[in-house]
């Protein structure tokens, strides 16, 4: 599998969750684990450009796919990704535990809807739980991110099924 | 909350998957995994073998056939949500998909997996039933079509044989007017009660062990819904009447 | 003090690492750590007949399985943190239960293995033979005392406390009107997104224990571990790294793992880590809010309260490790912003077979506020008076401060409100709320509260100017997301005249600051904020004294600005702070970085020995702040809601907050605290509940069924502030962390009652609950 552009071996332990593989085998601890049953969204990563729950995938299932984690959005020490920048400007994080998952979901949302409506914003972040912010600042951040939007992932997503093809 | 040990299989073809499923004791099919993996993590499911069908090529098509739309086994719910064919042929399915969990879950979850999981509170089985759709099941013994009305057997139970894989679901074109309306606690949650209207047909979900067809004039008749923390049997019957009235007023 | 930074919406300095995935939460530490898993009781009450861990110990990959029998401290009761004379029957659990379990989720055995996966496999092999006992699950059942949670606690009563101000009986008899109400609040869970976690490493060579702990009080953990393991405190280092939300329950100590993980690390010569999973978080982490109140109120024809009597029972859970702080706060805060001339409150803290209780954001106040506000609504309804007018007539007025409520406060003093302006809060909230939106089934709700914040005993801070001119500051109290590093940098930057970006704050790391209490009770800004102010001022004074020699100016003529000490009125005459830092430390060797200026042979030698009497090297200082009493924040919330008459779906049409926490350090941060608090309040009022069944099983121990709101359930919140500075501390600040959550239950109850015409006497609500009420009405 490719993780943040780097080829990585899949684990031998087939029951290892992708979230645990990223965190504990590859040291990419920016992907957080909040519930391990797919509700909280803290562990959201991009799989071939689309946000998915890494706690609801076995690591071996990512073999042959591209995984992007929060660490893969901005270069070390380089400028923040527009979504990250917007979260900072809008105080859309407090403890920061849910933040990577939110950011990855929003990257996916903006790839799907570059200029999201209010309802699209709301629904786009409605699969992620935050206990600190009350979401208002996150809504503002999504709108701000759309303004800043130069998402490098636009156009790569969504993966369309071959409609009748 | 880590999965218990199991033997993992990743067949490359439907035939290979069928052979595995036909020969292994206590095997489970892993498609999108959005229901199965939580069950593994809670250790509520502990199959000996996991047959991951995600490596099977050519099982991710959406296509028109027989006046409806066919959705193959590995089509993700998000693909259906975004599909022009589905929007044109069966917009009821497009509407219903948007009520399934959240986009991030739909990016991975499959339509066929959702149907095969047979959660009584799930939207898609009720849509299939209301439309009079069917599914295609495959095993080493061959392929058969199961009508929606004969598919759902109980809570999380279908009439699929233990060695069968659900490889395709077929949704007939949604005749007008159509509607899918549900009451859930939070956006994306399973419904406390829900109704699907397809023309004059009415199917209910969340109010019986399986989705059920009902009479629009007396939708709660004969129902004996279970109660849980968020809805008593009475409240479910009440909601069925309210939602049915909304669906047929539309 | 200049106020360049104080009061500005400074963007957070914490964000960058957290946004890049470079935050460091406890589970992020690894170093080849062994991983652990608990065996927890499936029964709410049972006798343990036997525990057999043979099969688990034999499993490959398992390093150890501990039961109480294997622990040197297995027979020791965990500490009762806050004793109180009225807590006559305090009981705490042991690290691992050996004879009796008293709540589902109580720890029985502890598995240490090569991975969490293997530890979970092994935990399933630990065979515990239980003999189930009758269960006491509600506070009412506890009071009925058909069964006992602790055999030696008669009536299940842990504590009883009665307080009275005035003569309530006499006033009730004399009152023209009176009314009785029974009001109920259920248990709730804080549910931070990060569960609890502990990582420990023992360095046998230098006998040093290092612990990362997702705690709200690393300094106390350090103290406790030093006592337990017989180590000097200087050999124990405890760090709360990034903490993924706490909201109260992470102030509790010691949870069993906080002893077991360090102990296991000492035994096995390898780092050991335990990370809680979500399922166990629901039963193993403290909860609160369960109370049943019986109120009698006497009032006059204008709706003025003449006497209030409240008798309540508090669901304490199976043990009382945190004492009786919660019911004490409820009793103290119940009158809130209202003048209650005769007030009597009795509580009994009841043992139940449920998870123990300790503060959760709001801590005793949301329920108290609910009781008071429901009572005022009932008075208004009885007299056919406007609800707002009834509140206005009962409010303490702006000229009445300090205002002595006369009942006991959690710090041992009585409740004395330091400052506030409650009528203005109410007026502003009503104005902001505006006219009722059109349509049917719309209701208005309102609630006003005060919150005792910033309790002592103290916090401290260390501030140092480095030779680079950058500033480092540290305090013992950790952050759980409240933006401490930003707001304290603001306080320090103002005192030292530097850029806020040049101040780096470390918190919750005993290596950097070993003393302090913790983050709870909305106390960070008041206690540590003022300690930062004190320490930074000491540094500023020291800088001026050192610079005075070099600038040949009097200390009084100097000021700190632009990163330098300058002569007032002569901006050209100055010396950079970094240079002052160099000069503060007389050195023997010139090792670069400007140190040649500080040697004994420097160009500008001063008279006397290099360090004069009382001088210390380094441009640094340690300061402490110990508040003389709590600071009392306040606020008014008001809302319009719509309740669907058929589905009973709740729609919050408008929600306004007017808040007063004294002087505001950072409005951006404050807004975030309030928005988050209100959202948590909405969750607690209409979505979340802890559904225990009669057997003491929590039936909804997952995020699928414990319904924390998503963005789709939380409306936008409109916020305004007034500032009545606290006279009790130099910064004039009051706490703000818990405020948002406190009145939400009261406000929504009031609004839903108004919208539906159904009497609301309990929390939380749900569509099902409203449907059932509507059936009763029919």
C-alpha cells in the first residue's frame, strides 16, 4: 500500500485494523482512535482520495490502495493545507483529538462540493463527533476552506462507478 | 475493542469466493465492512474465517436492465448516490441512499452488503421491497434470483443459504410518486421508524423484524414492533401512521 | 500592565501541531510498550467466588495477569480524595476487586501482553466465578434501602447535610402562596473524544518513574505515585501531554490503571501502556448528574420567592472517591442569581450499584439550575405572570455585591458572590432573543445561573526569558483543549512587552513545574492565569533592575516594550531582553551567544560580588497565586424552540447567550468555550442519556446508542458578553470553561413546556419521552 505517497508493506497480522497499523506500525499517530465502531470519525483517512473510517478496515485491505493521513496533507514545516489553515483561522479545534478526522472529512467534502451549500456543509461534517467546539466554528471553517480552496484533491474524486459501462 | 482472531481469505473471483464459502465452516463475507467490522471490534461476531470479496474484479458495476437498475456486489453506496443512471432510473434509491449513515460510511459501505445484512431499521431493504426488486445469489451450486418479498427472514436474517453470496441487487424503476421518509434521533442514525412509498406500494422499516409491505389506509395493522431506548412499540406505531400520512400527502 | 494582547482574539499557538497530526496524546507514545487490558465485572453487584487466570497466563504473548492477590497494594483502599465531616460513610474501591464488585465495569484483573489484541484475547480466558447479588440502581431505590450496596453502610447513605439560612418553616407558613415540585435529573457522561490512557517507563538504574497520563491533574498523580512506591517526588515525573478533552472525569484519581500501569512497568523492565477503549469508557470512567429533588417554595402574589426548601438525593454511585463535592455544589448553587431570603437544603448522597460519580463539566450546577428555574416557571404559571418578569423580580441587584448566600462552598468557605450584574444579563438576553418566530408549537425558554469558578488552593508558574529573547513559561496545570498556551502567553507577553508568538507555554509537565492542583472547576484562567501574571511581573521587575545598571537609569523610569527594557520617553535607550537574560547570569566562561558580556572581565563591570545578596542567576521567576475565594461568573441563556406535534422532533430556532466572566482574555477562545458548552448541554438535555436497566447494566454503552449530537443537531448560538471584573484577582478574570453547559437543560425544559403545554419535570428529554407525556395528557 502507498501511505502518503510512500510504499509500505502490509502487516502480517491480518486482523490488525488499518487505524492501528497506521498509528502503531507506521508511527502515523495523527490518525486518532475515538470509538472503534465507526461513529466518531476521529480515524478518518483518505482511501484513494475518498474519506473512510480506518477503524472499519483491516490493514491488509489497504494493500494496492493509496492511503492519505493527516500527516500527508501538508509538508513538514510547509504551509498548511487550506482546510487546516481554515480550521486555525476559525478556532475550529480545541483539544485537537477529533481534528484530523474532521480535516480529512472536509477535504473529501470539498472535493465533492467545492462550493458547498449550508446543508452540504452540515451533512458533510455530520459523520464526525466533536465534544469541544459545538461545531459552529467547524462550520465556519468549512466555508472559509472553500474560499481558500486550492484542494489538490479536487478532480480526483469521487470515484465513479462505470455507469452502464 | 480489537477483532478476535480469524483466518483471512481474499479471493480474486466470485467463483473462488463461492468455493471458499462452500467449503469453509463458520465463514463470513466481508464486503464494505461498515457493519461487520464494528461487530468484530465489539467481539459480537467471531467467525473462524473472513472472506474478503473486495479483491474481486468486475463486481462494481451499476447498469440498467429489465426496466430497472442493477447494482453489483462491490458497488459502494456513495457510487449509487452519485450515479446518473440511478438518479434517472430509480431516483427513490438515490433519495434513500442519502439517508444511509454518513457520506464517509457510504464511501465504503456497499448496497448489496447493506441488503444482505438485513438490519430491520435499514432503508435499502425496504426500498427493494417496496419496488418489488430482487437479488442475485451465487454459490458453487449455481446462481438464483430471490425476490425481495422472499429475501428477508428475520432480524439480521435472510433466506440466502450459508454458501451463497449476494452478487447483485436489482431495483425496478421507481414509479411516481415516490418517497422515503424516516424518523431518526440524529442525522444518519438508523430509523426509529420509516416508510417507503413507491406509487401505491408502501413498505415500512424499523417496525418489524424485517421490512414489511403495508396498507396505506391502515399501515400499523398487524404490526408488533419491538421497543428500545428511543422508541416504544406504541411510539413506533404512532410514527408509522404519521410518516405514512406524510408520504401519501406528498 | 499594557494590554496589547489581553482582550484580543489571538489565534491559537497550539493549533499548528494538532492540525498537522503532530500532537502528542498519551496513546501516541510507544517505545515498544507492553499493552494492557482489564477484565471487568459484567455484574453490577456480585460476590467474587474465585478467579482463575491460569489459561490466560499460559497464552503466548501474555506477560502477566494481575489480580488483587498478586499486588502488594491489592488490599489497600484507593484514596478518598476530598474528605468531609459530613461524609460519615465514605468508601473507595480497591485497585482490583477481590471479594465484591459493586458496579458493572469494576476492574477485577489486569492483563499485560505484547499487544492490545493479545491482551484482549487473554482477558477472555480469565475465568471469574461470580455470585450475583441484588442490585440498587436508582437513587430512589438506594433510599428505599431494600438492599445495601455496602453491608456496613446503613440505608445506603454515604453523607447527609442540612443547611438553613433564615427560618424556612416560618416563612413557608406565612407565604401567601406555596407549591411543591418533584424534579429529576438523570446520570450523564462527559465523553471526551479521547478516552483515558496511561503510559509508564521505569528506569531501574536511576530509580526514576516517568508517566504520561491523560489526566487533568499530573501534579497530584505524581504525589500519589511517590507515596505509593516510596519514591522521592523528584524521582517521579508525570506529564499530561495533549489531552483529548476531559470535561471533568479525568480529574478523578486514582483510577486503577494509574497505579497498575506504573507498577507493571516497574516489574517488567519495559514501558507499559494502557489505552481505554470506548466501550469500557462508558462504565469505567466516572459519571454524574443523577439527582432527585423535592422542592417546596413559598412566594407572594408578585412572584417573589419568600422561602425555598429543597430536599434532594444524589446518586453517588458505588464509591465516594471524590467525596461529596457534587451535592455540596448543587446545594450551594441552587439559589443562583436569585435573592432567597429563607433557604433550606438537605441532601443525602446515596450509594448505588453504578459507576462512581465525580464532576462533569457543570458539576452539580446544571441540575441545581434546572430545579431553580423550573420552580420559577411554576410560580409564573400559578400566578399567570410573565416568566421573565418573575425572574426580574427575584434577581439580586447590581449594587448588592459582595453578596453572601450563607451556605457552604466547596472550598470550605461560604458562598459569597464577588461581583456581577444579573439584571443586565437578563435584559440583554431578552433583547438579543427578539420576537417570537411565527408558527405553531413554538416555545420560549430562559435560564440564568451563577457559577463559582477559580477555586483554590493555588497554582504556580515559572517564567523565564531565554538569552535568545524568547520566553518560556510553565505551570503544573495541564490543558484539555482550553487554549491555555495561548491565553497564558497573552498574559505573559503583556507583562514582558514581547510578541505573543515569542512566549512558549508548557503545562501539565511536572518536569517543568512540579507544583499545582489541576484543571477543573473553571479555574485555569483565574489561578494559573494570575500565577503567570505574578511570575511574569517578577521577571519584568528583575529585568528592570538588571537593565538599570546598564542603562544608567532609575528602575522607575524603565518599561518593557518591543522585546526590550527601555527608558520611558527615550525609546532609543534600551537593552534587548535577551541581553538582559545574558547579564542576569554572571558566567566564568564566554561560551558564545553574547555571554562575553556577562563574564567578570566584561566591559561594564558592576560593583560588588557578581551575585549580590538575594540575587539569583537567570532572568526567571516562579510565582504563585492563591485565590482568597471563588470568583462568580454568571450568564443568561434564552431560546426559541419548535416541537413537532407529531414526531416530537426538537428544532432549536434560536439560542442566545449573554455571559459574564469578568475581564475577557481572549474572546475567540471564550466563544469556543461557550459554543462547546451549550452543545454539550443540548446533548445532555435531549440526546444523551445513560440507560441503566434494573440489573445495573448500561444498555447503551456505544456511540451508536449514546447519542452525542453531530453538527446536524446543534444550532448556531448567538453570544454576547458583559464584563464585571472580579475584585479578587489582579487580572479581574473569572472562569468560563463550564458556563455554557449549565443552564441548557433548564432553558430547553422551559421552552419545551411552553411549546407543548406539557409539564416538564425531568431531564433528559427525548421524542419518546415527549410522546409518552402527550399520551398521559390525553
